[in-house]
C-alpha cells in the first residue's frame, strides 16, 4: 500500500509542501539526516500535519503557522541529553539520540531513535513518556508508524496498548 496515496482519502489539516532547502535546514539543525519516509511525507504530502485531525506530524524548515519545525521542539519535561532512557520492550538509548517528530497534548512525543539507523537510513520510532522518562510502542520506522495511523485512524499509542498501559503506566486517561 502506498501510504501517502492512502492518506489522500482522509481528512487532515495540511500545509504547503517542504522544499529541499527546508529539509536541509532541519537536517543541519539536528545534525543528522531525516529518514527517507519522513522526507517523502513533508515533500509530497504536507510539511507538518494533523492526520485524521488528531495525530500531529511536525514540520521541517521554518515550520508553519500551527506546527513547529522538528529542530524547534523543546519538550517541557524532557530528559537531560546525557540521561539513559529505558525502552519498554528492552534496551535503552541516550536522550541526545531522540529526535521528536510528533507532540501530543500530554507533553509527550513520538521520537526518532537516531542511534539505530537501518541500511536504508530509516530510524525506529517510539513514544516518549516525559513523565516516566520511558519509551513505548517502538516501531521499525516512521513508515510503520504511519501505516498504523492509516489503518486505524486513531492515535498510534492508543492502538498499540490496552487500557492498563494507557491509564496506569502512561496515565493518559
């Protein structure tokens, strides 16, 4: 399934496409390349979006009137760069290797785990609980994360976990 084509059928808050300069600006600011799947999203679908009017994808370059550029995201309760962040499914990662790309109203964020690129330049992604300083719902790539949104048309974290995790561990209510 072509995810960007599948998204065309949905109702989204969209913005003008990103240019190659916008992508370069963000890559230079974060000190690493963006994954090809996100580059395609911002240059072919929307530079920042609220997918199905509920799941944010951050912008690149200067951002837009509603959604900040990835390099401008500052997590309110974010971990210190040197902190080791546990991954719920096992392992950990230094906080400096997390690049947020999707914020939610709970001050949490979906992040690229840039310490683990694959051979195609894709990074795994996971949901950072800024309160508990733990990563949840690790997916192999932004494309896999996007596939969940297209198939479920719901917040990704709520499709991956049951109410016990959502309410008790993450305290999302």
